[in-house]
């Protein structure tokens, strides 16, 4: 009847007993995606001498950054049992607005960045309103936004790239020898996402809503309001990704980030989140994004054609989720 | 097996010693049952007696652990729905297996539409459907979408579908529960016609007065065993005794002393004139500290709808809900929680729990908002609280990180209740709190209810388990067709008194459900 075992006596993951090798082993066993990433890195290191160089690894980080930041946002939607298809378009739209505010309108950089973030946030809020109060399925609402935001990006830019002021280009560059700003932004946003998911009320509500929306409702969670928060946050993260992307290219392209929503969703799912909701972590999403980037980079180094790369990535996505499902079933 | 009937007709189906266990529960523990051609054999038993499990075994949804099923005297294995279909066994469940968007004809022939060169032959399909519909007396066109039919119409489509499969054994699970008296009469006419065609019908009902009207023989199940087989004209009292078969007082350890002492205290929960168009009407009642008020009634009487509205889970049209004198805004679960209300919903997995989340997270579901400082949730503090309540309730688990999905039903229910105890709810609404949990855990829940009321909590309990309502409640509200048909004290309440109110008549024999049909 009574339980005298204290919390977590069985699933304790904290190090303490056992040496570091055992801890590493346990972490890898508990986390399929991380093991996959490690295996991938080892294989590529063996097959290509260029892979494990500082320059190349930083390159991988920069390539992963935009996808990862988008994916952190999408994690919120997926954990809550929803989806956001509009992040690529919203990122492009936010980037274009950054160019428009700073270059076309001549506003100060800082204000431009704030307004660009606001742009994505408002797009997300609109998604949230459609989903919470319009009762649209997230798939439909964000599909509409995917089209609308892309269209607005084209309208504002009249279909042409908008140059960014030189003073903003640092966001896409590397400080010193080995500090790429996109990677710093990625890690920062990852930290924010991790804290939101694990520590904030809204984050815990995401798991509750995704785990069982009716149970969440019957436990006093204001589901509609929380969904508004969720999709607004996704929009904010998309805007940040858009700014990083535009800064890297030194110009905001209205058709940038096309299809990135699929990479973002893939990263979230490879990272162990369930499309059914209730499960997912920021760390998993980061690993998912890194796997995609490492894979692309490695296949490039190995001279695999871009066409075959797509095939390989498709296989990896299917395998990752398949393994995860099998692991969960046992 | 004693059979009073003179000419033993051909035996269609027989089960011998059927046994089926689930983790922690013995659902069937030796069921002997037989069905002859051209008879209506009523399966009777309390909720949880094993009726549903038995028909799931017969329809291939469950595989029995032990025992034999014989069809036409030959042992058979019913490994799935398809196997049952091949054996001529069809089941009409309470939840219909129909696609509302498709037409009547398409539903009848779903998956086996007549085809010509691979293309569905609509003309033949609709003509065939028409013949079947005529047999069951449905006048609607075969082209009507099923969604446009009423409940009774859909039931007839299910029967027509069963006929199209050349069914010899038709199992009907509480077919009258959702019908008006007129529809029941029509259903009975069709059942009699099928019987005269030589079909064997297994008929489940909770309405004892229907048994002599439609049945030939009755098999009574209790605690997973077949405890008796009697003719359908057996007096109701005898049937009830067979069904219950034990001393209610022993199983329900309600300690009532305290409640009587508090009878004069102010009500913790007061509901007045609650109304929701077409769902419930004029619902007023009070629950005092230290009291268990039971809500009895047939499935569909509006009990769950009322408590959900009281709790703020669904909106209502008119009326007031007060908790300790404070009026609730309505339609706001959070406000209900802060006022001191808690709800343990009827569908534990579907409405009460996050199945894939941990015990700790489930217990913190309500309280995590109050445990937030500066936007951050104090998960360490919540975890301590969760450990404390899990210990107090005796939740059997490997640890707080265990997924609740993997707990037994009784322990899952303790987690749902624990969530509200952590939230310091003073009024607990329990909707079918012991449904589907084993006997031992049931008693633990009853003891918990006793402890709660002894410490000044109030409990409002819906239960379809009559002995449970009678055994645990200090007062019983009986609902019928969206209204409170009457209130009984623990002393006045008997199964008969409750059933009479629930069915909406005190004189059996007169048309039992005369009121307008409930919303389709």
C-alpha cells in the first residue's frame, strides 16, 4: 500500500552512481536520435577526412541554425497536438519586412528587427485566433497562412530581393574564428524553447493539451487561450529564423525558406516528438535538426547528387520514426 | 441445464465455461449459455456482470482464455469480426457501426457492394437494400444518408445489415436504451418476425418489464458467472435477486453517522433551476458538507450532462450554481476549481488522464498554475506534493515517473481523484467512479469517499451501478429524461423505487416511456 520509495528511484537519470562511460551509455540508450547522430558523425568522420574539421563543423551548425530555430517553434505546436505549416512563409515574410523597414523605410536596425519579429508574431497570433476561436484545424489554418504570408512577402518586395543594410550582416557572420552568430542564436532560442517547454505554465499546458485536450480542459486549463499563446510563439520563432536567414544572405528573398516547414517538422519528429501530441523536447528537436544538417553536409562531402540526397533524407525520416515506434512498443 | 420448454428447438449456439481475464480483473469466470433457433434469449446482469465481455467474445472482439463456443453443435474459434460473420453471428452494439455520410444502401453493403466489372452496381445495391429495408419496416429511401435518420432508423439499418449477412444469431446490446416507447414497440415487432424466421436472438436489456414482452428465456450473469437460467415470465423480484445475489450493505461500507449530524449545515453546492435546451431542465439540488448525494438514472437521462454543466465544462442556458454561497460564472472550469469544485469524469482515459504522461505530471495538472512563480512552474514542489498524495491514496506504481497508461484502472482513478485533492476541492463530483475497476480498488475508493466526507468534503456521485448508489449515498437523486424525477433518502431507496423513478413511471405495464422522443 504505502510507497516508501522516493520519486524517480527507477528512472533516475542523474549521474551519481557509475562512472561517466555508464552515464553516456544510458543517455544514448534513452535517446535514439542522439545515438543516431553519434553514429552518423562517426561514419562520416571515417568516410571523409574533411568532415571533422572545425570549419566544416561550424558550417554544419550554420546550416542547421535556420531549420532548428523554425523547428523549436514547430515543437510547441506538435507537442500540443497541432501542427504549423506556415513557418517557412512567415520566416520569409518577416525577413522581407526587416529589409523593408530598414532599407526601404530607413528605420534604425534595432527597430527594424523588433518590427520584423512583431510581424512573425502577429502572423502566429492570427493562426492562433483561427485555430482557437475559428475552430479551424491547425493544418488548415496554417496552410492558409503558408499561402498568405508568402503572398504578402511577394507583395511587399514586389517579387524582388530586398537588400539588407551592411550594419545587419553581422547576424549571419562568424565572430572571430569560431563563433558563428546563427549558431549562437540557435542555441539561445533552443534554450528559450527548452525553458518554455519544461518550466513555464504554457509549456506544461502544451503537453497537457497534446496529451489529452479534454482532460486538460476538465483540469481547468484554458485551452483556447493557451493555443493562442502556442501559435503566437511559433510565429515569433519563425520571425527570428527569417531574420537569421536574411542576414546570412545579406538580402531578404520573398521566396526564401520555401519548404522549410517540412524540414522543421522532420527535425521535430526525428527528435522524438509524436505527431499525436503530448511528447517532445527542445533537445530532441535540436538533435533532429543537426541530423538533417549533418546528413546533407556529409552527402555533399561524399559527392552524392542532390537528387539522391533527397531520397536518403526521406529514408532517414522514415527510419527514425519507425525505430522510435518500435522502441516505444516494447 | 434444466429446460422447461417442451419441444427443444435446434440449438444454434452454446458456450461452455467461458473465461476471460484482464490484468487485475476476472471479467468472465465460467459462462454457460445456449441459444436455440427461433428464440429470444435475454442476457441479464448488473453493470460489470460480464454481459459486454461475453458478447465481445461471441462477436470475435475478444478471445476467451478458456471454455468452448459451439455453433450448430460444432466447436468453433471466433478469431475476429470476419470469423463471426462467416458463422452467421451479427452483433448490434450500442454504438452503431455506421458511416453517417454514406447512404443507407452503402452502409448495408459496406465493403461488399455488388459489383460489375469492378464498378459498384448502385442499382442492384439499392434494390437489394430496398428489400431488406421493407423487411424491417423502414420507409426511407436506400439513398438517404444515414446521418439523416434518427436513432431508431439507424438501428433498423444495422438490423438490415445483419439480415443481408444471412445472420442466424443476432446479438442486440441494449437496443431499447435509446428508443421511445413507440420505437420500442416497432423494434419488438421486428424481433418477433425474425424469431419466427428461425433467427436466434440474444437480447440485452436493463428494463425488466421488457423481458416477458419479448423474451423466451433469461440467463442471469453475476460477477462473470452464469448464475441462473429461468423462463422469461419469472417475477421481477426473483430476477433482481438473481442479479444482485448478495448483501449490499457488506460491500458498500458507507459510514453515515456524520452526515445525519450535518443535515442542518449550509449546503456546499447548490444548483437551482439549471436548464440546457433539449438536454436537461429544471435541475435543482443541494449537497452539504459530509454528504454523499448519488445521481441515479438510465444511460442517456442527462446525468453526465448536468454535472458537466455544474462543473463549468459545458455551458448552460439558465440557472445558478453556487459553491459555498459563491455563484459560479458558468462555462469556466478554472473558476469552478478556485471555488472548490472538482470533477472526476466518467471516461477515465478519454477525459481524466494524460495517458502518456507521468503520474507526477498527471497529479499536477490542476495545481501547476498556482505553483507558478514569475512564469516558471515549481516542478520540484509539485513533485513533492504528488509524492505525498500518491502515498496517501496508496497508488501502486513503480515511481512518480511511470506513465499512467500502464497503471491499473483503480490506480488510474486514484490519480484522477488525487489531482483534485491536491487542488483542495471541497466538493467532488464523481462520474461513474468505479466503472471498470476491480473489486478491491472499488472498496478503496469507497473508503476514500468515507474519509473525505468525514473530513467535511461533499461528494456528488453519478453511478449506473444501482447497488453502489444505494450502498454509498445519503440521498439519491433519480434523473429521467433530463429532469430530476425524484429524490430518495438512503432509507427510502430500494432498487425498485429508484428504477420506477428512472423509467418514469410508478405503474409498470403502462407504456413506460411515453414522453416525446429525445433529440436525434
